[in-house]
C-alpha cells in the first residue's frame, strides 16, 4: 500500500567465520623443560662429584669438601653463563663466528708455549695464573658456531666440493691436528664428528658423507699405527681385553667394570662405593658413571640415560622449530655435541671403546666442561625463545 513503509526483509544471521593465523612475531618464553632437565643433571652431578671425590680429596691432602665446593662454584657461575646466553640474541653470534674460530686456533697453539701445562703426559690446559682453561673445550662451541655460520651464509654450499666440502676438510685437519698434538684423541673425534654431522644435517649427500666418514676413519687408523711410542695402539688393544693389562693400560677400565658389577640393579647405597676408595683413579671425572652404577645401580643409570635421551629430543625439537638456518644448525650442533659425549663416555666406562678422556655432560667434575655445556644449553634456550609461537589466535 502507498505510504506504507516497506518492511525490511529480514536477512538470516550469518555465523561469524573463524579465521586463524599464525603469529610469527610472538616469542616463546623458552623451553622450560630444557631448563629443568639441565638443572636436574647439574644437581645430581654435584651430589655424585662429592660422593665420588671424598677419598681422592683426602689423599691429595685437601679437605673432603674441596671438590664439592669447587663444583658448586662452577655450577653457580655456569648458571649465570646459561642465563646470559639465553638472553643475548643468538643471531649476534653469527658475525663473531670467524673471530671465535681464530681465537680457538690461537688458544690451541698456545698450549705448545710455556703457558701450556703438562699433566700426566698430556698438555691440555693453559695456565693463566688465576685460573686454567682447556682450549679443547672452548674449541667445541667455537666450531659449532663457525660451522653453523659458514653453512648458513650460502645455502647449498655443503654439497659444493670447492666451496663447502674442502673448506670443512681443511678445518677438520687443522683442529684435529692441533688437538691430537696435545694428545687428546677424544676431543679430536668429538670436534671432527660434530663438523661432519652438522654437514649431514645441512643436507650433505650420502656419497660425500660416506667419503668423509671413510677418510676420517682412515686418518684415525693412521694416527694409531704411526705412533712411534706405540701408546695409542696399546690404548686401543687394551679395551679388547682389559684384564690382560690389569696393571697397565687396562687398570682404570677394569676398576670401572668392577664398580658396575658390584652395583647390580639397585647399587650398594649412596656413599658406599668401594672403588672410589683409591682403586679407581680420579673417579669424579671421566669414570663418574662407574661410581653412579656402583652406588645407585643399573636402574639409576637407565633413568639417567632416559633423561639424556629426553634432553637430546628437546634439542632436536628446538633445531626443527628454529626460525632460521643459522639457529637450526647451531641447535643441531649443540645437541650433537651432547649426544656424542654421552655415548662416548658410556662406551669408555663399559669398555666398549678404547679409554679416552671424555666427560659425562653436566655431571663429571670440571669447570671448563660444565661452563661449556651450561652455556650451550643457554644458547638452546635462546633459540627456543625466538622460535615462532605455535599458538593460533582467533581473528574476530
């Protein structure tokens, strides 16, 4: 009808469609599980260092608490280093990578000057007066940062013979050679292994990987058989049947096996180890796992290995979720370093490979090693903080 307002046609109310987007600008607060795992290992390490070093400290004319106090100081300062590395953007390490490698090579060279300390036939420490440092430990993290920067600066160079593979071979030769002169075969194996495996993570072709592994194995065999004193060959053959050299190169491994065998499933009790009463030399260092097995049993060792496996898995996840290639390779290198050392330490303690001086990460006594691993854990935490947030927000 005229004059009558046309009624508004009622439109059916549309449901709001939900749109989602990934907020790449958000930053995680960090991998809290990683922090818990690291501090659990460090605290457990402090307890076991005190238990295993009690008689060694007394025998050296020190108080029973000497190693405990030092280890606590190392852990506290290591926690500070971990916090610092977690807060400073890891991307700032990239432009420093070449200089860090130069510093590592210089420190390795200084071992063969009057600053180098010879302990039990090995020159692995620099005496700086107020403290001592191990260039081999510093070289590990410097190598990881350098390789991550080198490979990420030009995508695809890892499969280039002239731009990727040969430069990495030269690096392996220089670092491996300087470290073997100390001598320190375990650190040389670790550093070279990290370089090759980081190249593999970056996409190194299988044929090149096989060639590098074969070349590395040939080099190690050559070093063993060309040793004029025959010391390296004796170390290698001693692990095959350490009981044939109980009073020689097999002594420490034999004592380690006695400790593990005595512990059984549940151990003889915390503090009740027999092998630490001056039977097993330096039980708080490379062979601390043997004391853990003796006092707390195989069950505790299995739990400890599960903690390491979980920590390595967290490192892999951080590498997979890293926001850039440099972060991915950096996280992968640190995770590889932890994994390689755990496996080598277990193999040495159980006489599955020749005895070498490799520490159990976060647990063995030693300030340089503890600082290295806690600082590296801080870098992992830093990368996890910069990873894109996985939470999806609803857009209204």
